[in-house]
């Protein structure tokens, strides 16, 4: 259970956020800073105002749809304690990691003598530079001529996100295949941002070994292992053989049904009725007895 001090801090945060939201903020500056991973960096706060009194400063970290208030009430929150230092002009990190990539927002509330306040803010987009790791090339190994083949280059570590290139048989594939004699008979598109290579339609010229390369101008470019793509003809012989086998099977089934009818396996068995007649014996005139019966 949180103690009185924790509840006090929470109360302060709620009051701070609610009160600041009522004041229109003026964005003083926006900039982008890039720094290699594990290097120190100072993120400046251009919203800081040197006026009488002590301005109230808060720092927020925004990444995607998440916003974290990591500096308020002159204190850092976890996990920034011990790895960040506050200065009147900014926040200094002793070392940054790829997780620190995002937007840093500095908000400064300066109070006047009349009790009013003016809120200013500045924003810094921090990009922690990380070289790309070895990408992975994914795609089919065999595609029928005339169909579509999609090959993908997957890399998840690079920051900023890398761009991609594709090679076939160790030759760089140009963005327009018609400008290179070796690729003139191919039809493909390359998305350099997503790393997707689409070949449509596949021809016999597209058979080969493919690999991709990821680069973001941080460190050295990284190449994937090669995958082999085989453009295959339609197997006409196999289709004909399958049709012949199917016709033989159907013929055997039809012959079996005909033979069964000939042998009477499918004829209905009718029940014959027999009448057994017995002659009367030893009866006198005028005496009648039923002496015959019918057996069904």
C-alpha cells in the first residue's frame, strides 16, 4: 500500500497535468538529434525561460501512442534514475540505447508576479543510431512460369530503419530492369523501404540465387544468405498422365458395376408363393370339414 508521501506525489502529478492542460502551450522549437548507441547525449530544452522566480519544468517521453512523464517535482522516475542528469538547459544522458529513440518534450511553466502562468514547450526527436543486423531473405524456391513470386528481406535492429537492395547471381538488381541488359527480360519491382521484391510474371530468366542487403549509413551494410529461385515450366506430361490414370480408374469402376449387374448382384429377389393342396379322405356325405389349407 502506498504511503502518504506516494499519495502526495501522485496528487501533485494530477494537479500538475490538469493545471498545465488549461494553459495554451507555445512550441518554442522542434529539432532532430541523432547519436550512436551507448554514447552520451544532452537533449536541450529551448522552452526554458530565465525570468524572475523559479519556473516549473517537466519532461515527457513519447514513443508511438505511449507518453511517459519521467521528470517532475525536480525528480526522475524509474528507470531514468542514475542514468540521466537535469540541467536548466536540458537533460543529459550518460549513455543511450535503442530503446531511448523517441520524442522528448520539455514543458516549462513560468509564474508571474500576479499569479498567472505561461507555458512553453520544446520538442526533440532523438534517433539512437544502430547499425543493421544481418537480414534474412525469405521466398519460394520454385515458381511456375507465368505466376508471381514475392521475396522479402527481414531486418529488425537497424535505427534509423534501413533501406534494402536485391542481388541476383551476385549482380545488383536495378530499380528498373529495362536499363540493364541482364535483367531486360525480367519484370519486377523493388520496395526499398520494406525490402519486398515482387516478380510478375515469372519467366525462365528469373531463375537464380537471390540475396538482399540492408544499410542505414550506420556501420557497414549487411547481406543475407542467398536463396535459390527456380522458374519451372508447366508439367504437361504429368497432367496428361494424371488424366489417363483417372480415365482408367473410371473405366474399371464402370466395368465392375456392369459385371455385378450381369451376375445378378443388383437384381431383386421376389418371394414365390406355393399352394399345398391335400385331397379329402374318409368323409361322409353331408359332413363338411376344411381339409385343404393354403401355405403362403
